[in-house]
C-alpha cells in the first residue's frame, strides 16, 4: 500500500515537497485555500493584466541550483528565461547594474564602489562556500543524529574557511572607508533577500544572498505564479491531487501524531505524513489548544517579520522610456532607514508579453517593506487614517519609481494598492507578514520540525527560506526526511 501525504498550502515549497514524494511513490494531496497556487509567489488576474503578487524574479536555475535539481529529478521544464541584468539599483548619486555575468559585475562594482573591493572578494568566497553546502543537501539546523551525520558528510576542507565567520555579521566585513551609498546599496540587497540589513544579517547567509543575481536569476514566462502552476500541473498529470478552495481549518492530533486535517468545506483527509506550507503562527492556530513545544516559541506567539505595501500598475508601454530594464530597485535617501517607501523594488512585465497585459500595455509590481502594526491599528481605530496612509504610501512608491522610470505617472492607466490587510485576506498569512524571518544568526534558524512526529513545516519560515530558491531547498530537505 502506498504511503500517503497531505500538504497544507499550495506555495512553491509545499508543491515541491508534494511532487518529490509523488515521484518517490507516495500518494499526495495538496489542499490550497485560494483558487490558484503560488501564495506570495503567485500571479493574479485583474482587468486584463496578470500581476505578480509579491515575488517577481526567481533564482536557482543555474546548473546545480535548487530549481534546476528539482527539474532534473521530476523531468519537467520550467517556463523561464535568464535575465541579465538581474536589476538596476538607483541611488541618489549613481545607478548600479546587478549584472548576472560575474566578470561584468566585478567591473561594475569596482567602478561604483572602489573602496569596497576587499569586501566583495570576501563576500564571493563566503557565498561560494554557502552555495556549495546547499548543493550537498546540508540539513541545517539539524533535527537529530541523522541530520548531524549528513551535515558532517557535506563538509569539505574549504568549508573550514567559513568557521571564523559563523557568528559575524555582514557589516563586520565592511571596510571602514565604505561610504554611505555603498552601505545603503548592500542594505537594500539584504533587505529583499535576508529580510534584514548588514548590521544584523549573518555573514555566511548574507554573502550567499548578495550573490543571488549571479545564481541563475530568471524571468518566469506568464508571471512568477507559473512556477507553482508548473508544479501543480506536474502533480495532477502524474496522479496526485491539488484541490483548490479547500482552506484547512483544523489539524487533528492523536498523541504525538497528526491523523487528519479538516477543511472549511467539511472535507476530512487522513494521511501518514503532513507538510504545512504555512508560517508557524498560522500552523499553530490550526492545532489543538496546547500546540507542541516546537510551535510555542516566543517568535511564533508574538509574530515577527515585515509586511509589504504593494502597488500594481497598468502602464501604457509607448509612454515609458526606451531601452528600459525590466527590474529596478530604488533607495530614495541612504541616510534614512529602508522600507516604508524609502526603498522600492519595481518589476515590469516584458515588453510585448501578451500573456501579462493587453496590447500596448505593461503590468508593473511595486513593493516596499512595511511594519504591519500601524496598518492594523488604523484599520481598526481610524478608517479614514488608514485610507490616508494608503494614499500616502501610493504616492511614496510612485515618487521613488520616477527616479528609475521617468514619466511612470503619465503612463499609468490602472493603479491597485495592497497593504498588509490585503496580504492577509488573499494569502492567509497572519497580519499580512511576508518574506519569512530575518536571517540574523544560523544558530537561531528555524528547522522544519514542529514537535509532532509526522508534521513538517515548509516555506519561507524555515531555513533557508526567503526566495523561491530558498523554499525549494527547504522542500527538498523535508521531502527527503519524510521519505526516509
């Protein structure tokens, strides 16, 4: 008899876990609350446009990268095409192009930040070590003796070069002469890839994150949601089930094991093993009144992490500048904290892509990190203040975008803002927090274990998280653990 798996949530991590175990001979069922897969890496349709909800670029498609390895294991082909440059970063005094080609990037950074070459060389060495470990299925943090043994086998003599940096931060690697704009540039890259800045980001994780543009960054044809869509299609074509509009509202536990899940529509599904593509706090809310110790941490109870303010634009293509890169990052004032409209990431659908926008138009996703609490306080206590704040943030993002794309306001034909409340409503993420936890220390990284023997976490909340490449690495680990 086949072993059975239920996955709660149809994000990239959950679907990857399901697909790998289906390939290994399991019977799998994915329960997704929404009408399409992808979650925070989904693509939605509105008035003729297909907007990427949050994530817009994906890395890890280079040979040996997480997505490439999954494609090889499953025998599927991703609908992607490499992009170079990955994106352009706009600072007040200069623009820096994040070239994917390593030598071109080295020339770019030397011209922009000549004072920082020793930092970049160290970052490359540490990043290479981190990526090599990930390619060997390094199980961090370990959850038992077998993980410890596998971690030991993944080590190489070159890995020992990273030991002195285990407890250091990215900022500790920076030379004293590093200028304000170089520091702001590094902080901006880390904020989108590690959810924190150089002062707090772990040196090893941060070095790998800074190298992401050189690790097979690709555009997904049809929108980022086609990654999840490709996995969902593969699962159904190979005998698995992906059920939509099936929001799980209860996880049934007997002793130290999950026995079944129940959905709002009354569906009850039993299985041998379970994977939850949810933030830990969302999973804890589905469990009995006293969830296992693994989900009773202060981090889960209080909730941590950023939200996002997003702005989805329909643009007249003919009114945009010619020879415009598709992806941009803007830092408005390097002397001020990032996020809250002071740093904005902008992604345009490819010119002429009829699958993303009506003829002659382009879809754009603008996003900025934001604290979730003020949005909820205003929505509950001052609805007019909430509306005013939403309009203020809309104008902040548009003003920032003008630095990268002059005339973007004139080209607007549609504007659709999204706050943390929007994110909670459409993705079910508590308080609208997205992107996972800040990667500040590898000693506090979250493992996929939950405290229940046959229930595992996947997604951006477990290490390494933070990107489709990161959640795929986590999913590969979970699939291997469940299968054995």
